[in-house]
C-alpha cells in the first residue's frame, strides 16, 4: 500500500515523472516559452546580430502583418486556406472512418487492404502535385486532392489500429451477453475506440496544414502559401514570417478546440491523464 499512498501525496507542480501540472501553471509555462522565444528573436534582430534581410524583427513583422490584413486582402487568403484544409480533411475523414473501422474489426478485410494502405501512406503527398496539376489543373480540386492523399491513408491505418486494440474482455463480455457481430462493432468497438479516434483526427488535422501549404506554393493564385511565395520573390521576410505565424496560430486554436471537444464528448478518457 505504500507506493499507492506515495502516489496520492504528489502535488501539482512537483517535478516528478508523469505528475500532473496544475492548469494555471500549464498556461503560465506555455506562455513563458513564447515570451522567451520572442525576446530572443527581438534581441537577435533589433540588436543587429542577424541581418534584417534574412530575418525581420518582430516589430516590422507585426506592421507588415497589419498591412497585409487591412490593405492587401490577406484575410481572404486565410479564409481560402482554412476552407481547403477543412474540405480535404473532411473528405478524407468521411471515407477513412468506415474503412478503418472495418479493417480494425475484421481481420480478412485488414489483410486485404493493409499492405496497400501501408505502402501508400509512405508516399509523400507533395510528389503527387505534378500529376494532380495534369489531371485536375491548378484549381481547388488539386489542392483538395493533395490534402486527401496526405490524410486519408494515415487516418485509415491509425483508426484500424485503434479499433483493433479494443480490450478483449469487453469483446468477450459482449458475446457472453448475446451480442451479434454487427452490434459488437456498433456498441463495443466503435465506442471503445472513439476517444482514441478523436485524438487521431486531431493529430492528422495538423498534418493537413502541411499539405495545403505545399499545394499552395505551386500553381496557386490565393491562400497563405501563395502569399509566402510572392513574399519570397520580394525578399519580404517580414511577410513570410507573419504568414508562418498565422498558420501556427490557426493550428493552435484548432488544436485547443479539438481537445476541448474531446474532453466534452469523452470525459472518461481524460480521467487518467
């Protein structure tokens, strides 16, 4: 009983492995790193240690960002990029969920699809851009296809693993209570894997942002990636940095919203964290 008592004596903020951190402390530590990062950046650029040709200072970056948003229509570019990410990701999710669940639940289906899915998920989505431009042009279909290719195969395999890792005692208990194969999938496998599937969706959504920016760097007339490409030709590092920061902020907000939704939908999954 001694180890159990010791584990209960842990307090928030103690520097011990796997010991939880108080919510307020977590927020403070996270903000502190950003403050330290910006301070080092400002010292390096404003202090003259790094040429502003290669790295703009934070003040110039903020001013350029304001100009982009108020005078150059960058808000529309942001909206285009967000729409592309959500569109391609939703298409991949809608198709990957049923296939991943079936692969995780039924081993013959997994044996049929898994080799190809494992092969395809290692193919970089950016390598398909030349082909996709030939097939779909440089319009929205090409951007959505890049995001789909980059997300779909990852989702399928990760969802299949999550479903396949369902506890065997739950499966046996369901069969003992008279559950059929279809009800086992609907009432045990899917609910049991749902919290992990939600986390998988959260992670892959972050990857989708990488794919859309790569797609917009080539043959795009709008979007954050298009703005970054135009800024590169002008050596406008302030605009490039602002575009990168906008991507990070949107990703951070979406990640926090995903975590909040997961806690609301699956409160029992967060009890052990």
